[in-house]
C-alpha cells in the first residue's frame, strides 16, 4: 500500500511565519474579536392594553422598579414605542416571548419586538 508523502501543516491565519533562509520568525498578532451584536427589546403602544398591565410586565420581565417602569410605559404611550432593555440576541428573544405570552394569556394586544442596537 502506497503511503502519502508528509504534508506541511497549515499555519493559523493569525500566526504568520516569515521564512528567512534557515530561520523562521513567528509573529504573534493580536486577534481582534468583534463584540457580539446587542438587541433592544422595544415595546409598542396600542389603544387597549391597560397602563397598569404594561407597568407590571416591564417590572416583571425587565427588572425595573415601579417608577422606571411607569416612565418607560408613559414614553411608549406618548411616542408609540420604547426600549425596555438591551440584551444578547437569545435573551432579547426570550423577553419578547415572555411578554407576548403574558399579554396573550391576559387577553391584551400588547406587542413587542427585538431589534439590533445600532452602533
Ligand atoms: N396606550 C395604552 C392605553 O392608553 C397604554 C399602553 C402603554 C399600551 C404602553 C401599550 O406598550 C404600551 N391604555
């Protein structure tokens, strides 16, 4: 059985080698890792969900105290939308699910979405 000739292992892209005759110089370069994209959970206004319910939801799922939750709710009521919190993609998606589930169970049309934070 013929065996394959030995191959040179591939060098990592971040670890280039300069072959200068007999010597090999390894240059270590800092690896740049982009921070993960963050997502904001945005709650939307509607004409039917009671203000008290929105305040409770913001307290319960976004860990806000009653004063902050009330301010966020009023901002949504006046502006049409407002940010309840900023999270990793998965956590933001879970918060959206929790809010929509609680709203549906209570029979309210409250809506919220997650969207990437602009940098
Ligand atoms: N606009 C609603 C009302 O007047 C209150 C409300 C606030 C609803 C925020 C949804 O995300 C919301 N009862």
